C-alpha cells in the first residue's frame, strides 16, 4: 500500500472521481476506493476525510475540469444556436460512445442520489445548474441578436429548458439511450425556438 507521503493526491482524486462517476456513489464503498487507488484507509482519511468528503471533492473537481470549461466555450462562442447544437451533439457523442459511454454526468447523476440532501453537495449542484443556464442564455442571447430565434422566445426561459434537456441527455444515455434518438430530441428542441424565416 502506498504511504501517505508517497502518492499524488491530485491523481488519486481523479481515480476516485472516475470511480464515483462510473459506478455511482451509493455503489462505491471505501474498499472499492482502497482497491482502485492502492492507498490504505488511514492515508485516505488523513488526506481527504471520509467517503462523503471524497465525493464532494470529486464533484468539485468534475465541475472545475469538465463542466465549467465546456460551459465557457458555449458562452464565448459567437455563433448562437449552432454553438448550442454543437454542445449537445458533442455531449451525446461522449455519453454514447468511447470510454465514458453510459457513465452519464457525475453532477447530473448526483441529483438523483441521497447525497444531494447534503448542503455542500447541493451547493455544487446549484452552481453547476446556474453556470449551465448562464452559458445557454449567453448562446441564446447571441442567437437573438443574430435573428436566429423565434420572436416569442425568452432567452432566459429557453436556457432553463435547454439545461433540463442536457440533464435528460445525461440521464437517458446512462440508461442506454442511443445517439440517434437523443439527437432527434435535441434537434426538435432547437427547431422549436428557431426563427422560421
């Protein structure tokens, strides 16, 4: 077993993040974490605290390294609706093929777990939602300025709808939803707010 002084806490947290992400927090025990990281329990507890603290650290890492960079790209993209479409089609691709297929999103998965009642976990989930909605709203406001949105569309309200759609893509893909049906749903949602002219 690795000694507490001879391991990389950052790499270890990434391993734990992937474990929670793939298996779910409820299905991941401390012994699973010990087995995956090669650390003994005392080293884990001394560095991170208990399982709940590890989970919270993993959620924060996921938000910082995966979610926020993706949201930033949407918010800064000047193409409007094509930026939102690219986000969704990239999300669908990652969730239905490759290494992370059927893993869903660690943060979206957290919404359905008992841990979501924890105030610190809830704060991460709320921040994720606010950042996602903010990014979608930026894309939709750009789309509105470019005449891409139907006149009746409120960018703030539509951003909430698209955020919920992103959660749905994550949850449905984890349950085995296929890329084609998810893409059809996303395209229909975006078409419903598009300027028909």
